[in-house]
């Protein structure tokens, strides 16, 4: 059943949710007995096994970089012509 169709049936009162069945399915899925549990099985090993990767070639320094202070200097006043 499509989600849109399900929403419409619920709105029209044609579909009733059974709280007991919903709670039972939640518990089954939480303990691994749900309908999808047998498809993949339980995870028994690390998803990211140890790999031999080369050392990092990152050239960024480990310490924070510094920035020279910026100084603002006032420009000499220019004559305003024609105003």
C-alpha cells in the first residue's frame, strides 16, 4: 500500500491502526525478530576493518596559524570640487 493511499484511508476513517500490533512489531524489531532481521543478519564484525593506509600527506601545520594585524590609515582629505 502506498503512503499517500494509506494517509487518505486513515483520513476517511477506512483504516484503523491496531495499537497492540504496532507495539508488538516495534518490540520484535528492537530485539531483532522483525521481518527484515533475516535478510542481513546480525552484525558480528566491525564495519570498518583495519586497513593499511599510507601516512597522511597533510601539509597543514598542527598549530593555529597567525595573521598579521591589519591597520587602517586615514586618507588625506581631498578637495571637493563643484559642491
